[in-house]
């Protein structure tokens, strides 16, 4: 009887232990699942956080690149604006000078007109006293200038330019060798001649038949006959050179020498 009770107690104990072990296993399994779930959630959160970090890093790099590009543009614009400012300053100074010149235009015009008149008078006097070559052409030029002085449709600046052009032409006469046709009164008769002008230092003529030659005496303002044998060939050679029919060469010409006063 006693033995039977002991078996029942032992059996009951074993069953209780097995039930306890089962309960412990169930609790452990539930705990492990919770731990794995929490771990998975943390991993997922970590992945999301890393994705956000990567996205923010990419955005930061893009912003930095944009910032550098914008700063380069800003630096270029600073240089460009500085150059424009210098140009604007120069233009402002020019505008100020132009404004000042405009204010003085009336005064300048009043001063220019008498100057132009004096220049024409001086040019006319110079031609009268100069060696008498191309006289008709030079006198017509002076007459043209005088007629323009009274014209209201010609500006003072244009009148001044025309006078300067006439002075330039007169200046060029002194630097050139020239040959042209004309006539000279010889022994009371008009003869057709070829003129040879050597700048302003010599003006000579030779009849078309080359028999008679002469030179202009500036001091006495008259024509002087030249010896046929001494200057005939020289004047003929000078005429060919002036017409570009012969190469430039030395010429024996009657040039008046300066005298001591």
C-alpha cells in the first residue's frame, strides 16, 4: 500500500516537472522571438537611418558643388563689375569734358572765324610773294576759300579744314619736282614753254623747240635768260625726270646761293 502511494507521488512529481519544463520552454521561445523581433526592428531602423544619412550626404555634396559654382560666378561677376565701373568712370569723365567743350563751342566759334580769315589773308599774301608757278590754280583755291568765308551753310570747322588743306598743298609744293606746260613772254612775244620746278628753289622754262631757256629770279621777280649751251641739256634731263621718263640723277641747275647780309 505504501509502495503504491510512493509511485503515485513520484509520478505526480515527474508530471509536474515535465509541465514546468514545458512552461519554461514556452517562455524561453516567446522571449527569443521577442528578442529577434526587436533585433530585426533595430536593424531596419539602422538601415533607414543609414539611408537617410547617405541621402543627406549626397544632398550636402550637391549643395557644396552648387555653392562652389555660384561662388565662381560671383567672383567672375565681381571682376566684370569692377571693369564696368572703371569704364563707367571713364565715360563719366568724357561726358564731363564733352559738356565743358559744348559750353565753350560758342566762344571757340567766335575765335575761329577771325583766325580762318587771317589764315586766308596770309596764304594769299604768301602766294603773291612766292615763286610764280601754277598761279591760276593757286589763285582759284584762294578765291574758293574766300567765297566760303561768307557761306552760312558751311560750318566754321569745315572752313578751317579747307584752309588747312590749302596750307598742306602749298607745303607739298616745296618738296616735289614738277613739269608742266605754259607760256612766257620772251623778247615781247608769248612763247609756249615747258616749265621745270624744283621745289621752291628753282623755276625754269625751256621753249618747245628747246632753243631758249630761262630761270626765275626771285629777288628781282623777273625771268632771266640762260646760256643755251650750259643749261639746255640739264633742263631737258630735269623735264624727263619730272615726267618720270628718266631715273633720278644729279642736275646742273642755276640755283641762287644765299648771300651774307
